[in-house]
C-alpha cells in the first residue's frame, strides 16, 4: 500500500454518498483536481465534522487509490473558510461559476498551479468585495490565457465554441443575478 499523500486544496464540490459518506472534489496546485471519498464524514462524531464545505481552503491528507481516480480522505485541517462569500448570493454564484470554469478547462490529476493561484485570489476578492461583471470577465480572460486559448477580440463563449467546449450554465445564472443588481455587460 502506498504512503498517504499531503496537499493543500480548495473544496470545489461535495455530494453525499450512501448514508454517512461524502464525495469531495478539490482543486490543488500540484495534484490538480482530486476526487476524495470522506468515509463517515456525516456521522455525529466524525473527525471531518465542520471541515468539509464549499470553498474551504484546507490541508488534506489522502490515501491514493490503487486504480481509478477516487482517493480516500484521511485528514483535513482547515486553513480558511472564506465565510465572506456567504454574505452575497451573487458572490457565492460567482465562486461556483469560477470553479466550474476551471473544471471545464483542466484535466484530473494534472498540476494546475496558475489556475489554483487565480482561484485563491478570486475567493479572497469575493470574500471582501461585491462581485461585478468586470471582475467576472477578467477571471474568464485569465482562465483562457492559462489554458492557452485566449484570442484577441474573443470572449469566453466564442473561445469555447471554437474549441467545442460548453460554457458552464452557471454563467447565465450569474449574468441574471448581476443584472438584478444593475451590474451587467450592457451598462458599459
């Protein structure tokens, strides 16, 4: 059996598995996107209680899988909860959209130091300041640059269409939410 591995990561998704376990997806700078099984995480006396939630930055220790992409989570140590995201639905939606965008342009298990650093900065920003359409566009442009698909005069939908990628549906939801707050691309 291989030795457990340690990394720092941001939880970008979680879902229930069975009665007491969670499947957790994380973005890590060197390990890339990881899928982890947190066995017994929802039990009352679980060591994971209160440590696994969306956009938490944490030190993770996991047991690599012998085959497949789902590893077993062993330990979690919370570094930053990014609680400021929860003060605004638009900011939380922006964070979800940014995570979906990163998942669209990256591959599982491939190091993503640039995307990780950008996402950490974005979460810090969204925890402090109300999201604007301009901030969303800047994030999109930077992601396109990191993925090597940025082209002059092309926005994200056109760049994705040229590569036959689907734009995450959260973009439309975020656009609607920002329009309610009167911050939309039409105001430029």
